[in-house]
């Protein structure tokens, strides 16, 4: 089937066609797919946090909450270091077992080609496709750490940071810069000792709402959904412009990172044949000269 036929099949409920289209937007045929679907927006909820915080369990209860409303939901799991490793995604599938056979729930790992900036190219295209195919919400999970959180914040609104009580998670999150990208902070496993203190610590570290959740029992999920919707209602043109700016910059970084002349320019700088400023200018303008 060509792209138009795949889109028609996907809109008719063919999940295999959805998967094939997502594979295409991760490839060099991305522009071909996007030209067919046009410009469509869909709410994107980013979920990130340190390993073991309960991101996948939180996403599972959010999916259940949205499905109770009759909404179609897509879950994209992003692992910049190893997109096809299966480890993290296998955990997602175990926690999402109740939704695996639901035709209105899509669970998908996103290939980011294993380099910084890869998410910038793959994820916005996948989100746009899913919106065009009729999904009502996209949940975006980062199963990596570091740069991926910053990139997720560029496309998600809100970005939710999940933390555990105790163990200095609040301080560590602040040091790691996680709180800088957070629109909402959730203390999961809030039935454990130290949860209230962690909430107090977080409120000292950040100005964004801090919520308590026991995802394993779906306790507090209603408050979380309401906080997400309140954040959506408070969206402004300035916030949308900031997200768009971050996306453009992130995508530009991705393109520069993959530039075929980058290694040659770096070698020329290292060997003293040109300076770093001139090399950077050449990379940006495309006026790369032979410095051999």
C-alpha cells in the first residue's frame, strides 16, 4: 500500500497500518507521510523521572482514566540510547497488560537513532500523525535520562516529573535539572514513609504543582488528570510559541549533528587548519570549504 492507502486503513482502525506509518515517519520518508496528513494538533503529556519512580505504572492508570471517557490514547516510549532493546518497553507492556488488546490504545517505542537530537525529528512527526489518525491524547514516556527530558519538554504540555518519596529524590531531581522542565511534579508511592516530607522539599525547590499518587492502586489519579486539564486550560500563545521555538532549536541541533561534513570540520579544527567559529559558521550556512 502507498502512504495514502495506509492512512485510510489506519483511520479505519487497522493497527498494523498505524505501525507501518509510524515506521515511515521514523525513516527518510517522514516528509511524504506528513504531506498527506496535514497540520493537526493533539494534547501531548510528557512523563519522565528517574528509573524506578513508577513512570510506566502512572501512564497505565492515566490511560485507564482516559479510556473511561471513551478517548483514544497513544503511548510513545522513548529510549534514546537503545530504541529497540526491549528492556524498558517490555516493562511498559507488562504494566500496560490491561490495555494491550484494546484497539483504541496504541503502545509504541520510538526509534531515535541513538544520538542526541534524534527525538527532535522522530517524535513531533509521530505526534502529528497520531493526531491526524484520530487519537485524542498522546502520552510520551522518557525511559532514558538527560537530554531526552529537555527534548520531551519541547513537545509535551504538560511535562510531568515522577519521583519517589524519601532517598533525597527531590534534591537529586533539582541537581539533575529535572525540576527545570517540570510543569507538574508527582510523588508516586505516596503511601510510603517520607512522602509528606518529600512533598514539602519539592515545594521548596519548585513553584509548579506537587501532587501525591499511589499509581499501583490508582489513588490520586483523578487529581492528576484534573491538574493536567487545568494546565491545558491555562495554555497561552506565549507558551505555545516557547514550545515551538524549543522544537525548532532541537530539530536544528539534530540536523547539525547529522551533517555529513561535521567530522571533517572537527578534524580540521583539531589539526589547526581552521578555527571553531569558522567551522560552526560553515556548518550553519552550508558553505563548507575543503581544508585539507
